[in-house]
C-alpha cells in the first residue's frame, strides 16, 4: 500500500462504499477493449482506423472510468453528431449495442461459475473476501455503488458469493441518468447522518475517489491489475493519484495495513 496522505484519520470507519468492477470483481475485465472499437467504429466509420479518433477515445475512456455507461454513450453521441450529423445519435441505442458486445464474454464467465468449471476466487481481486469479512466482523456497514446496470451488478455480486457482506447494492437505474455513487454517498451522509471522517470510498475509478474527497471521506484507490488480480497497474495508479486518493493499493492482501487504514489511520 502506498500512503499518499499519512496519517489518514484516527477515527474508525462505520461505513465503506465500494465500487465493484475492477475494484472487487474481474468479471467485466476487458470492458475497455469492447468500448474502444465500438466508439471508433461509430465516430470514424466502419472499417476506418483513424489514429486521431482512437487516441481521443482512449483518453476519454481513461478519464471516464467509473461513471454510468449512459454518460459515456452521451459523449459518444456528441462526437458522432459533430462528424456525421445524419448518423444515428441515440446514446441508449449505443449503450444497448455496447452491452450486447460486452455480455458475450461476461456471460461466458458467469456460466463458468454456474457450471462449476470456475471458482468465484478466479474473478475476485485477491484479498477481497478476507477484507469484506474483516470489515463486517468489526460492525462496518458495506455498500456497493456501480455504474453497471443495477440488475447486472446485483447478479454478479451474487454469482461471486459476496451478497451477504453488503447492506445495499446499487447500480445504474434502468433507462435513467442517475449516478448511483453520488446518491449512495448522499444517503449515507445526509440520510443516515454518517460523518465524512467515518466513511471510506474504495474504487479503481477517479469518479468515486473524487466524490469521496468532495465529501471528506477517506479514499482508497485500487490500482488493480485485473488480469493478474494482484499488483499495481501503473495507468490506474496515475489516474487515482490525480483524482486525490489518500492511499493506493493493487489488491487487498496486506490486511494489517488495510486494518490500519480503516481503523487506525496510519501505515507506519
């Protein structure tokens, strides 16, 4: 664990908000490799390989990691409109096509869990289950807020055998533009009266880290290498540092340091 602000807080947390994809789960590992060609295809045209467009798309995907998919598709519609006003510009149509392409690999992974050819641990960032168990045993309320569609994230949390750890699991609402991460944090702070210093936000995207910082929560940036399921990804690390993460980790294997982060506030 890399401590960028140390000590973080001496006050124990009472609630933790987790992002899910790339933070705990790797079931959707490779989503960027699905979104990028779709965006390039729609902006530049089928069969085109415009490096300027590709670079722009890659930069946007990196910057937008963690937001609700429909907002990424709205950006895509704007780019298409600017280059080809006569083309289809419905972000919900784009989202449906993206989900269709992505779910080909996701459903294969989910099927492997259902038929027993794979174990849940094959699709979990290392140390996740142990951390969730530690936090719940210490009486901390855990929440999931994801930019993935609500029904899908709930099914995938269940497929990995993790539902029992969470008080609430909230994904993107069907056919609505609504940031689940902002709404959950607002409910925890305003509805449940949890002070920011008793709340932690854990995620691999800059969106949740920025929201956490805005609400005075302690933030754990998960710069996960999703293919290895452990270790630090340098691109994610740079993104999370820029977003203002208090601490960076690639996985949840250092339980002693994590316990200090959530309950003691110092990594030294």
